[in-house]
């Protein structure tokens, strides 16, 4: 059952050089208990889309429906009800916490805003939230600067869960953390989703994390979704050259497992002055004359798999080596390295 539906939503910003189309007609649906990942290069509009989905910023066009209610026309009462049921975990686990508040005050604040419980029940809820994210009750009296980055992100997750939401937007929640802590936080998010039936809108640029976390993936480029499919289909058979370029950028722990893809040349074009036709065609190795003239529509290539590419059906199939999973030998090396690190600690 769909809980969040975004239709042709857009956000344009006026600047001295013209208009920046940060998000330009994005549509997607999020079902209860599902994880939809939004991926793409920095500046493609992922985080702006996430904020539009929560109406933290106002859209220039399009509609947003939460549990069947049109939130673009909603008043204060309806928005407050949505705020309780839709929360966000921010990218920076330090800047998103008030340095003057103890952790208890941080976790209790959403309960106070939404009028949930009395003082005793709120204190019990704070202890419960800390336990859910792997922290101890005594941590409630501490301040954000007394925690590591991973612990602060756990606190941010606990705050997002405080009022009992149905939807959590995760705006690059692990990109500021080192690799070992990333795995802990991602596993925590999956455990919480399984326990509470949460729906995640997961913003990321790391496709290795997305592969572990997501059910479906939407790929963004220059403010638009250029491909969307379930995770298995997208990784096995990407139909847009930009998606293939992102897959080529995934670090591989096994050097012998390199595939035949290579990242695209150059940098993304200016959102103030995008190229005509397909915005990706100046960097695309498959582009033809039509790509520089006609904007490709987002169309269905296979059931549940859509892509905005004139040549989607003609792209060659990926070789089996592009599965991107490390070999058993590489997995043993990783395990041994992790064991040595744990022994040193």
C-alpha cells in the first residue's frame, strides 16, 4: 500500500545567472515497509527531492500525497499530523543536533511538540529509544560533543523514531562515517525497519550501500529521474548509460573482478544552462545525433523498469563479471583484515 506519492514535483531557484532547476518533474511512490533509494552524483537534486517530499521546502510545481492526503494544499493541522508520521535523519550527525541540549532533551523534544505522554512516560520513552539504537540509559545526560560520529548518528535515528513515524527520510545517513561504522548504522536501519514496518526514502551516492539497503532504486541526473527499477533488475541490467557509469564507480575489493565499464568523462553540466536534448549526451559514449536534439521521456522498458534513454533497448548486455560481488577469495581477505583490526582494538 502506497503511503507517499510524489507526482511531477519541481523546485526552481532564481539566481543572478538565471534559474536553477534543482528538481524538475520528479515522480515516485513509496509503499509501507519499503526502501526506495534515490542515487546520483552530488548536485543532482537528491537532497532537495527529500526535503520536498517532507515539504520542508515548498515545491514550485507538482503534488505530494501522504497516506492519500494532498499535502501541497494541506493546512497547519494536517501538516502537524504528517510531521509526526514522517521524519528525517540528516547527513551530518553533529550539525543536526543542538549542542546545548542533552540527549534526553533532544529525544524528548518531538514528544513535547506533538503532545505525547506525560513527564514519566517521556523519560521512559527516551530510555527505550536509546536502547533501540544500541546506547545506554546513562547516555541521556550527556551532550552531543561527548559522542563519536557513529553514536551521534544513532542519536539522530533515535530522534527520528521518537514520535513513532511511518516514513523516515534518510538523507545520506552514512556518508560522513567511516566504513566500519557505516555497516553498523545500515544494519541498525534495516533492523528497525523490520521491527516497526518503516518506509525509508534513502538518499545516497554510494551504490554499494544502496545494494544492501534498498528494495527499489531511482537514479537522478540534473534534477530528473533517468531510471527506476527494483534493485535486482537495475544492478543486473541497467538501461541508462548514466546508471552504468555509477555502477562503474563502485569500488571493488577484488582487483581481478574488474568489469568493462568505465566512469563517464567530464563533469555534470550547469543546472542553469543544461544542454539541449538528453542532458547526459555530452558525457555519453552511446549518444547519437537524436540525443542532442530530443529530450528522452521516462518510459517503461520492462515491467516495473523505466528509463529515459532513446537507446535503452539497444544498449549491450553487461558481462557476468559486472555482478560486482567480491569473489570468495576477496571475501576471505576482507574477513581476515577485519579480524586483525578487531584484535588490535
